[in-house]
C-alpha cells in the first residue's frame, strides 16, 4: 500500500513482531478506514445512520468473518483479524460493531453450529456483504443474566413457533437473518429467523447518544413459524452463545486499541497547536500528564492484544483471557476518550473532532458483550474459584 | 500483452525525515516503508489494463533495493502481487542509498530485457524520497523506446497507446507506438486496496531474482542537509480591515501575488 497519512502509536515496536502479511492486512484496513470511513462517519454519527453503502465494500475487502476459513471468507489469522478490528474502530465503534457482530456473532455460530445447508447458503452471502445478520441474545428484562431469557420456541410436528422479544440488537433492523437464542424443552437453542417472516419485526431504537453510526433494534416475535431446520443443530445450551461472545469480545479488545490510537493522535496534534498563555498547551505539565496516561493505557492494551492474538492462534486463549482483554482495554479506551475530550476543551464536545464521538461510543462498548462488572466477576471467579454473579 | 511496472520502496508519507548525524544518510529510526503514491497508481493502471485486455496478458513488477529488513524491496513486490500482479522480479542492491538514477535505470533495463517480450513499462513519475524524476525516462532511453511522462490517462489499442499527459496549463494527448515507457501522475488510476485474500495469495506468487553487476556509481551524494526551519508567521491585523495590508504584503514582500 502506498503510505496513508495515519501512523498509529507503536511505542514498543510491536510492528517488528508482526508478519509481513499481518502488516499488509493492517495497512490495507488502515488505508480503507482513512479514505472511506473517516471522511463520512461524522455525518452518519450526526444523523444516526449506518453507512450501508460500505457493506459490499467490507465484503470485497474480506473484512466480514475474516478469520473464518472457506465459504468465501478471507481466512486470515487471529492477529490479522484483530488488527482489522483495531483499524475499523479507529474509524468508529459503530462501524467496527457491524463487522464484529457479523463475523463473531452471526457467521461464527452458523460456521460452528450450523448444518452444511445453512453454512452453504448463508456464509458466502454474509461474507460478500450481500446479506446482513444480527445476534439476538439480550432481552428487555435479561441483559447480564441471559440464562433468565423468556423468548421461547416450541416444536410441533415440523414447525417451531417462536415468541418473545430481544432488545439492544446491533444491525437488527437491517438484518436479513437473525441468530436468535430461545428457550426450548431441551434447553437454550439457536434459530435462524429471516427478515419478512410473518410475526417477526425489528423496529430501531431511537434516541441513542452512543454508537449512533450503528443500527440498534428490538426484535419482536409473535407466533413466528419456523421450519424444523431453522434450528442450529450443533448449538446446545447457553454455552453456544457464550462461545460466540468470546469471539466477538476478542475483537472488541483490539477495537478499543484503535479508538485509543485515534484519540491520542488527535489530542497530541491539538495540544501542540493550541496556544494559551502564549504557548502551546502541550507545554503545560498537567496536559502532558494526561497525554502520558493516555499513552500508557494504549500501550498496555496493545501488548495485551498481541499476546491474546498469538495465544488464540495457538488455541491457548481461554474465555478468562478474553474477559481480561475486553475489560482492561475498554475501560482504558473509555478513560482515554474522556481525557482526550478534556484536552480539546470546547472543541472536544463538537463532532468536527473525533474525541467526543469516541467518548460517547465507549459507553456502549463498556456495557455490551458483557459489562465491565460481569468481566470483573469472571476474573474474580478465575482467581478465587468462587462465582460471585448471584 | 506483457506489462511491466517498476516500483521502489520509499518511506511512507507519514514519515518525518531526519538526517543521520554523519550527514550522509536518512536516520532509519522509526521509518516505515511503502509503495510511493505514484508507483501505486502505476501498479493500479497496469493491473487495470491487463484485466481489460482479453487473452494472455501479464503484469510483472520489478524492484531494485535492499534485500532484508524494513527496507526490503521484496516486501513492496509482495504489495504489488497482492494488488494483482502476476510475478515479481527483484534486483538486489547492496547500497541503494548511494545509487545514482542512471545505474538504477541500467539495472531495470537489463531486467526488463530479460523478460523477453514486453509491450509497456510503467513507472511512477517520481520516487517520493529522492525525487529525481529520472529513472523512468532514463530506462526508456536505455531500452531505445519512447517515454511519455506524467500520464493522467492511458489506453491501449493494438500496438499503440494513447496517453494523456499533464503539461503546463493544458493536457496533451499523445499516441505512441508500443513498446514504450509511461510514467504515472496521481490521476492515472484510482489507488486500489489489496483484498485480504489477495494478500494471503501474494505469498504464493513467484518473486524471481535478477542478478545485476552494479557499475561504479556515476555520482556521489556528498551531503544531506535539512531545509531551513520555517520562519515565524507575521500577523498583519485582524478582520476585513487587515485585507488591504495583507494584499500589499503578499505582493511586495512575499511576491506571492502578481496582478
Ligand atoms: C449499543 C448496544 C448494542 C448491543 N448489541 C447487542 C446485540 O447485538 N445482541 C445482544 O444480544 N445484545 C446486545 N446489546 C445488549 C448488551 O449486551 C447488554 O446491554 C448488556 O449485556 C447488559 O445488559 P443490560 O443492559 O440489561 O444491563 P443489566 O444487566 O441490567 O445491568 C445493569 C448494571 O448492573 C450491573 N450488574 C448486573 N448484574 C450484576 C452482577 N451480578 N454483579 C454486579 N453488577 C451487575 C451491570 O454491570 C450494569 O452496570 C447491546 C447493547 C448496546 C448498548
């Protein structure tokens, strides 16, 4: 790739630990984000719209389900996949969310738990960006505790009947297929529900001040009739959706790094050029302290991600490692965005600059895919052997 | 049709160039390399032409330069292979920093001739590091073919190419018989992003080595110096009232305006 003007902070020369291919993937994603996402995202964020015209372009680049093999997926390793998530979130968390929901929460369950027929039909369409998917686990009354879900499916003869509601579902309104988790006689199972099925609707949730350049929806099921083979045959119990979440959370840990790169870059440039009391504000100690804190959090997060990626490629990465990455990196990104916003003063609250958008976005990222607190409890259980969820 | 595109590894455009303390070389600390923007356009055009022409067309990318480390020119050949080129040819140069453009052109011309049949050779108009703008035209001279520089459009029909080039305050449309050399301006093609699958596939495409006996350099770079630091700006006033004074100074002092 010809050089594109963004140079992400790389304090410990982690680039030296990346293969040529991993760097080429990162650079391609970086150039794509600089040219295609950054110039338009401010408008989408302001209007609370998702740039749907990018979906086929994501497909063409290979960003969708990039770490899956076969079925028209790119088949890159997990470090390269993470680097794509990092770059996408440098653009916007909402745009990264589209890709991580699709790859980790829609394509991954079809790939891992689906029948050959389901895989052959859906995966190439989703990979090429010809179709969109969503993942329905959370409900209005069951967020952190999905085991309490009320959506249920009953099999009579050859037909499942689905009733209930999901809430806070990324891509819901624009999805052609929804991976929906429901209670059945044999426990929690996953179903593929298609747009346009009678009794299924997906109205958008309005009024968000976070992740505005992403579609978030409710899914409503009123006696939706599904064929017998709409169930994901190999998904058995709550373990299946939790495995999906481990995939997506891994990408979120990398995404948080991208957000921090964008914010730090903007804050360093701004503070060096903004003059108060006759000098650039970057020359004041209190400002430098903030920049150093931001830089330290970013650098820790980068080190965590690369190690997680290598472990994932060696099949050694466990859910508690992913909880560590998601919890630490998103907490840091939320803190970094807040400090960045402070450093930009009044400009920090306007969408002409990126920091305010990242700051608002991080509120969603902090809460979704397991809240910060839930990951604290996962790690607490890992340390003590005592589950403190209830 | 056989299309050749010559590329060079140059510091990416985010790099801030610093001169090493001995005043002879660029300080390599933290410098990342990439295809230059003009080379990238030349590659995009070469691949576009190949894809538009039916039959057995190929794009061969040639690069001379370092053979290892961050500056490894083979990495840039991989970039071109990821964009869709069919084969890379690498010319190892033990000392590219002190190589003069004529020597580079000699190496490229020899490697091009070794490819057998070739119809069109594309270059970026300049390498964005040393900005000699020389290698394309010199290579053409050594090959004994025409060179159309600063192309903003290029079409091939039969054994001819129609090239539009940017000249001062006008464009020129030139018909040139093939084989020929063309150097690319930015507008020649839209820059392409490599697809992830093609990045993975690039590793499986061939990169051949072309051995070249480098001649003694035709010139020697004696010293590098940084441009003088920019002088502080001057505030002539504020608001519309300051405009006449500003115009006057732009004319008389900065000599930036002529009426
Ligand atoms: C923008 C956005 C997009 C989303 N996309 C999706 C999607 O695509 N698919 C999907 O299924 N869901 C999605 N979600 C839902 C998300 O996963 C849930 O919001 C999240 O799991 C938290 O659930 P809740 O909002 O119901 O909060 P609650 O579970 O009600 O939690 C409220 C607060 O209580 C705390 N808390 C709860 N239980 C405990 C405990 N045992 N100990 C300590 N503290 C506790 C939480 O940490 C939190 O601070 C999305 C959410 C957002 C905001």
